[in-house]
C-alpha cells in the first residue's frame, strides 16, 4: 500500500504541477503563431526534428538502466554521464555539417539557419539527462515537475518576447535554449554531484554491461522517437513547409493529453513496477490501464470533439486548415498511453528486446501507412498516424498476454468503461453544438458550453458505467493530495 500511495502521489503531483505551465506553454505557442507564418514554423519544425534525431541516435538507453537498477554503483553512473555527453556532442557536430544538404532534400531550404541554436539546446539537455533520471529513480517527482514547469514557463516568455520583436522562427529557437537552461539548473542543483560526477575509470566490463542492456533499449527508443517525429519529415517532403507547420501544431495540440498525463503516468509506473513482485505487477498493470483510460481518454476524445469550435476561436485564417487535422490526430492520444504503460511494464520485466520489436513494428506501420495512404493529403496522413498507434497498442497488449498470460479480454476490458463513457460524452457535446448553433453565439461562449457539457456528461457516465473504478481512482487521488509532495 505504501508503494501504491507513493505511485499515485507521484503521478498526481507530476501531472497537477505541470498542468498550469503546460497551459501557459500552449497559450504561448498560439500567440507565437500570430507572428510567424506556417511556412516558417514548418522550417523550424524540420530543424527541431533533425536536432532531436541526432540526440536520439546517440542515446543508448542508459537512462532506463539507471531507473530500473536503483542499486547500480556510482561507477556505472559515471560511465553513463561520460558516454552520453560525448556521443551527443559528436552527433550534433555531424548534424551541423549535414544541415545545408538536408534542407533542400526535405523541401525546407532555410532550415539550416536554425540548427546551431537548437543544437545548443540539445547539448544542455544531454548534460541534464543523468541528474533527471536519478530523480526519477528516487521517486522525486515533485522536483522533476518543478524543473519541467519552470522550463516551459521560460520557453513561453522568451519565445513570445522574441517573436514580438520580429525575430520570426529564431524566437522558437531561443525559447528552446531558455527551457533547456532552466531545466539544467534545477536538475543539477537537486542531485549531489558525488552521485553522478564521482570520477571512475572507464572499463570494458561495465561498458559491456551497459551496452547489453542499452542497445536494445536504444533501438526501441529510436523507433518510438521516429514514429513521433519523422512523420514531420515525410509531410515536409510530400507537401512542403506550410502544411508541415500546420500538421506539427495540430499534432502537438492533440498530443497534450498523452504527453501531459499519459507520459507522466508512464514515468511514475516504471520505478513502481520495478519494485513489485511478479504476481502483484500483473494485477497492478491491469489496474493502471483502467485508471489511465478514465483519465486520458476523455481528454483526448473531448479535444477532438470540440476541435472545430476551438480552432475557429483561436486561429486566424492562415491556420484554419489544421482544424480537421486536430480532429483526426486526437485519436493518437487514446492509443499512445496504452503503449507507454506496456513499455513501463516490459522495462520492469527486463525484456528490452521485446520493447524494440514492438517499436520497430510501430515505426514500420507508420511509414508504410503514410507512404501509401498518407501521401494523398495531410488529412490522410493524420488518419495514417491513428492507424499506426492503434495497431501498436493492440500489439503491445498481445505481447503482455504472451509473456504473462494477461488475457486480452482482461486488459481491453479495463479500458472499455472509459471508452463507453467517452461515447456518451461525444454524443452530448454534438447534441449541444447542434442545439446552440441557431443562436449564433460568440465562439468563446460556444466553446465554454461545449466543454461544460462534455465534463458533466462524462462524470455522470463514469459514475453510472464505471462506478467502482472511478470511486477507487478518486479515493487514491484524494489520499495523494493529502500527502506531502514527492519532491
């Protein structure tokens, strides 16, 4: 029960403390779009994806090693620090050299001018990586939330200010550097230097142990990263920087429930699963899926349902085409957190090769779907993304069934109540929209009415159709709020 309490408390504080900063970050992004054209936003997106790709290619999965091995000696931690920073620096130098050639290839000819600043941001994140992973290992999610929130706030302030001064796409680059700098400062000040900077001789025995664990994890993480980012490169190649900018913004908006809630829960679950015995871990997995569905699914589905009204309210005419994209992409926030929960479970089970094959399957399905179905138009690309993440979620649950005998009807059954409640919510919002459309209300008032009807209808449906799971979740959250922050 102590572990359950710590896990729920970590999730509550991680999600709750980041909500405000994330909301401000989204608001900042929307403000920045008033000063930046879709084509320029698209070129920054391409440069950012290339920077993150260089970072991912040079990351060998050692962060998961540190989290899942809380008893690892400090010498192993120093190995991770040394290799992670050095490999990252080499990868970024290579990217800067290739930048002028990659821009025209991806139909983003001015992309290279944004690479140096984005490379600096990535390098700062590399230095902060090990201290952040050590905080996760120790379940200090309050401090992690503080770092992420303060970094997001710095990004918003700097990017808006620079955009207002007419710096264009460079404003987003400066915001990234500010965010990385703030996070680095918080992480480094939160972890004793002896825990991650105690010098140690680099030796082959410990290096081989890290590689044996890290290489399969790195390949899986690379595939997972590619499914999240390389679609932007394909969209740029097929349709140009303007549609890429709109697609990326729609994707980021649709991704909010998955990133802000689903991914945070996944971060909390890994160290928690790692401390559980086998039988308890399987039961906890099914319960975690059910709770995840109750929290994430209404956010994702609700965002898709109100998307037309939201886009009409916020964006000017240059960005209106992203509305239908947002509706379709909201489906990915339903499927992606399921995959993250399974990944946390499999990492605790110490089966990194299985994670790699699942991620490779997802990447293959995504690329094939976009190249065949998606290249017809950006909207078909959005549909292809939903197909890929949905297929991965189902495959992940099938793997858990094969490994530990957790039947599909049990895992899918834990998600069914949340999906049923979302159907009720969607019907209620659409009926309300149809009913008030004749009144010709201002978009802000209509959006507020739609959101309120969605919240009320979902809560009523949850208490009627998933009463036991809802009450249990509320009880755990109330207990977590009464406890001290996990910082």
